[in-house]
């Protein structure tokens, strides 16, 4: 293994200072820092208004100058007093293992200036752009104090992104018909969606000028623009009544979209029930990306790490071999025929990249296959993505201002979702029925823990000291 790893401090071990592996401030999971780990002289009291809060949804895989630029511009544009980042855990939205564990990436984010880092649950973090965005927006909205959501985009124009989002949210008859036809022709979901969008522009929006239609088409072809559009869509749906998950099809929800109910019953509502809507007043802002040449990109950084994925491939291979074809077809990103294709190719593939290339097709992209393999390893099924949303705010790292904000949230009870600072106390030692065995929240947390265990197993890291039961958030004093 050739990429760095910061080992957590043992529960009873001495704190090591000024060394390459120093986590100076990382606490065990038994420490509940939200109730006063910082003295009053270090952070303001929490009984006053916390000020403006800006939220960021990120992976920081790994963090680089572009992320820091976005962070700085977010503070400048929003005039925020606090910046909160919702970050994926051990696996990314594309399905690949992160180059560093969640604790290490959270530490890097806090050291770079983020005040509070929260974990995005695996079921959202390793999913389509639509679901990834809605999970991140849901966590930020669930805090009850977020004023802005900031994201990077290629265009840097929030108005054009909002126009595109409104067209996707409308889902006109032309859009639906074109999407269905393109998918029936075997096209990938991204390609089918672009065709459906173009059809809607042509047939359902006659007042738009040809130049506006062309601009909108160009906007939806850029990856960061697309993700930004999904953030805006999620915010609009929240403002218009909230959502509940219907029948899930890859990349979208087939029964009326994604409907968030109030967060009070998050993770516990029965299918078909919608709780009181959450009033959300969060403003989206976008930072224009600098583009290539201005800094080393995350892809370039990852390429330089020379990560050995043989252990990960061995675990994935075992998971695929263990599943029947019908079980594979139930995995969240599975599609018609993928179960058979995986079973056929698994024995002939020499590594994870070879397996992905063997299974991909015109309809199923490499990203979708990669995501499918990780979902198979963790056991995330289509059925898990239905019903009430499973949202909670799990703390991964914070500084003094982040601790101040956390105390405010707890004191004022502003959060509409559970806030987890100590997993042993807040989840496994809690009498909160939302965390009872078998509940959707508990299942989601169990998946997060399993994802960490399998990540550490795949890359040769100690299972005990890196376990979510033992390791705890990074605290920068």
C-alpha cells in the first residue's frame, strides 16, 4: 500500500506530538466533545445566535487547492460565520474506495478551514448524482440552521443552473416520453436524460430563445454543473413540501420522484406516509471553477498515489461469487442482465479495472458498474432506497467554531435529524426508537460501519483501532 494512513490514537495510549502520524486532537468514540470539550475561554457560549452558516457537499478525495479556493470563495460570497461540509465516507459517489479514510480526509478539511465536517451516509454517498445531492442537501437542511449551500460549477452562473433544474423538476410529458424511449433503445441513463432534456426544450418551452436552449444544453454536459443542478433540484423539492422515496429505478424514482417529508420521522416512516413538510429557506450559490492548469486536480493526485486495489478486488470478487444472479439483480445500481454478466466475467477478470471494462456496455457506464460492485460488497439494495429518508449528522471533525455551532444546535434543538457525536452513546447506548435494531436509520449506520471495516480490511489497516466503535472525530484546538 503506497498511500499515507494516519493511525488513530489507542484508547489508553499516550498522545504523540509533532510526528508524521500525529492526530493531535483526534478523539476516541467514547469522548463526547459536544458538551464542553472546549472551555468557555476558547469558544463563545452557545446561547446566542450562531450567525450565518454555509454548507458544502464534498468528497475531498483528496483535498487540493481547488477545494481551498472554493472554501475561500464560499466565505467571501456568503459572508458566512461557519462553514459545514457534508463529506462522503470510505467510498466515493463513483463507487471507488477513497484514497484516504474518512477521518483523515475530515482532518484535512478542518485544517484547511472547514469548521464542521459531517459524514454523508453510505447509501447516499455511493449512489447516482441525484441521490448523492439529495442526501447531502438533506443533512444540511436537517441541521435547521443552514443559510447557504455552495458548490463549484463550470459555468459559475446560478441563474442558468436554476433554469436547468426547473426543467428537470417539471418533467414534462415530452421529457418523460423521450427518456423512456431513449432508455428502451439501450442508451445509458446520462445519455437518455440529455436527449429527454433536449426534447423538453424543443417542445415544451417555446418562449426560450434558440441561444438560451443551446446554452442550457451545454450546461448539462459538464459534470460539476450537473451536480449543482441536482443540489438546486433537491432544495426546490424541499421548499415545495418535502419528499418520500417511491419505487426506485436507477438514477431516478419512478413513483412521483423524491419526496421529503418532515425530518422528525426520518428513517422511521412507513412507505407511503409523508410527515409534516420541512420549511427550508436555503440559498444556493455557485463558485466558478478555475479550470485545468491552475492547480493539481484530484485525479492527478490520485494517479500519483499508485494505490494497490488487489485487496479490494478480492473482497468484491468474493461478494459477487457469494450472491446468486437474482440477488445481484436486487442491488441498487443493478439493471437488466447485469447479474448474469457479473457472474460470467468475475472468474476471468484479473483486477477491478478489468472487471469493470468487461461488464460495461453502451447502456451501463464504467461509473455505474464501479458503483454496483461497491454496493454489492456492502449489500445496498434497491429496497433500501425506498420509504422515508435515512438521514443523520455524524460528526467526523471540527474546530472551535464547529464546536460552538454544535452546542448551539443541541441547545436550541434546531436539528430535525439526529446529530451523532459519539456513536456508542448516541446510537448503541440510546433509547431513541429511531435507532432500534431493524430501523432504517440503524441499518444505514450499520452499513457505514461495515463500509469502514471492509475498506480497512481491503487495504491492510488495523480493524480495531480504525473501527467506528473506537476511532473518533478530529478536533482542532
